C-alpha cells in the first residue's frame, strides 16, 4: 500500500489531494489508453477507478474470494465524472479513492486522478454502489464490520465517512 503523504510532484510539492489520506494507486498511461486525439480516452478512467476501488477492498480484507464466501458483492449503480485535464501516454497518474458514505445497502465512493509530475487534477468522480446478494440478485445490508474496515482504512478529514 502506498502512503499518499510520501507522493510528491517533480517540484517536490505535496499532491493536492481532496482528502488527507485516501487509498492510492499509481498508473502509467500507455498508448493503448489513448484515443485518436492522443490523450487518455474518457472510458479508461472508470476502469482505473474500479481497479483502485477493488484494490482498496482487497487491502481491507475483502477480495473476490471473501465476497463469494459472503454470497454478496458491490455493483455499480451510477458514475458521475468530471474530466478536468488531459493525460498523455507516458504520464504517471495517481488514482486516489475513498468511501464517502456507506449505509444500509448503498455505498458512495469518491475518486480523484492527478498527474504525479505536477499535481494537476485530471478527474474528479463519484461512484454509487449497491451491495447485492449474488444468488437472489437483490440488495443486501452492508455488514457493520465491513463499514468499519473501510472507515478505518482512510483519513477523509472528518469523524466519519
């Protein structure tokens, strides 16, 4: 796991993260991530956000095997994405994510994607998830211990998510 406090721009400045200590992953943009305009295709960002969300889940003890044991998993209900900058092949990006709210059957996760070299924000996004019973295909209550695991894993600058 990467400590976001250790990440610095090329000028040595701390990254302008929206929350003090989100879960972070590093991504290097490849040619395959880019479209005909030679910048990252807008459809690639949700994949990176999903990859970071799953890595965060694994880091707090909820990998696919654990979800299968529980007979439940999160599914996306909605994405809202603001595209704010242009990333190019070779750029190193920081994909930051954190849970904003988790209650009953629903979870909201925030994302921020920044260029590591200069700290420019490429994307800010929100994803709404529903915790689903896999066999019944119906919403299921998020276990309290799962909410606690996610709450303890990040610092969002407030007392609760």
